[in-house]
C-alpha cells in the first residue's frame, strides 16, 4: 500500500493561494499611494483609479505653461489705447517738423518765409493789401509785413484768448475755412503761420488795427506774455518778425536769390500788389517786385 504524505501548505486549496497573491499585489499598490491614503484601506480598483488621477494632474500642468508663454507673447506685441499719443498745441510741429514744412534743410527754412508771405498775399487777393515787404535783418532775423487789415486782437469766442494768440498758437486756426473774410485764398494750401511760430526761438507779432499798435512775443510757440497795446496808429497791417530755431535747422542761411525768385513769381500771379525785398545785412541793398 502506498502512502501519500502532503505538507500542510499543499493541502491548501488553489483558491486560497490566488487570494494571497492578490493581497500581496494590493499591498504593493498601497505603498505607491500618497501618505494621506496609506491610512485608508484602499481596494484594488480604487488604487488603480487613484493612480490614473495622479497621471491626469501631470497632464494639466502643460496648458498652464502654454498660457504663461501666450501672455508674454501678447505683451511683447501688444497694441492698445495706451499706445496712441495725443499731442496738444504745437507739439506735433516741433516733434515732426518735416511733416509741415517738407524738411529741416534749407528748403524747409525758406518755407517759413513763404508761410508768412502767403498771409500777406491773401490780404492782397482780398483787396486790402497793396504793399508787402520782406526784410533780412542782422543775425539772420526775418521780417514780413503788409498793409492789410491786420490780424484781429479781440477775445476769441471759442478759445477765450486773444484772436492773435489763437492764430499763432493753434494749428488750423484762421479765417480761410469759411465765412466772408476771404473769398479766395492761396495760403489755404499752406500749414499756417502758427508753424513758423512753433519753429522759432523768437517771434513778434505787431498789429496795426483799430487806431492802435498791438504786440505779442512768442518762444517756440509759447506766448511770453499777453497781447499789449504799445501805441497809437492810423495805419493798418501786420508785421511778423522771427528767428528760426537752430535746434530744428542745422544750418540757418538765407538765400537772397531764392527769396527774390519766389517773390517775383508771387508778384506776377497777384494783381495790384508791390512786393519789396530788403537785405539789411548788406547796406543799401533793395529789390522791388511789381505786380503785373
């Protein structure tokens, strides 16, 4: 007779062995869990679910980094309301003079005379000015005069300032945009005498009007004081005297031939006016440009 001797471990059923293997795998899974979850008895399917949650949290970190990079890109190329500048008064003229007089070279320098001259020509075209004078004074100072009606000096209804100050310190301020002051205007195609005021270290406006003489001085477009009545006069007209700003113009050199050529053209095109050019830098030098 054969005897089969089995150990106690062999007597255990196969089901029990499988359950022990499962318990060991569960214990290993529990060791992977965070400290907070060690105290709880996690079931195998719960442990697997928690493992997937950990993986999902790592995936969420990538969009956060992309969002930060996107914000940096927007800041570098950002264009909004704060990037729009609003310049006041005559600031744009001094900031970008070439936009108003063409250049800051000799052509732009002489354009300052043309702007003052245009106002006088317009007075002649309106039938009020018969005499216009351009004078080159010592130290590169220029004077442009006419015997027209003279720029008004009374208080302007919109600005609350003198009309003279409004005209010389405000862009696009003048009597050529409407009304009955000027039926025809050649100076309307220019940028205005306010640009000359802005680009000068010294400008004096002398007005003969309403039986008086009125004066006001400016420095780079800013009035140095209020309009003052300095005397009596039976005449009418405007005299503009200015010094071009050396910070704007690298070279301040007036060309008499260039000025005379321009004056002859204007005198020929404007009926009934006499234009006189004087160069007081040299003695006894005067030229007259009669109209046709």
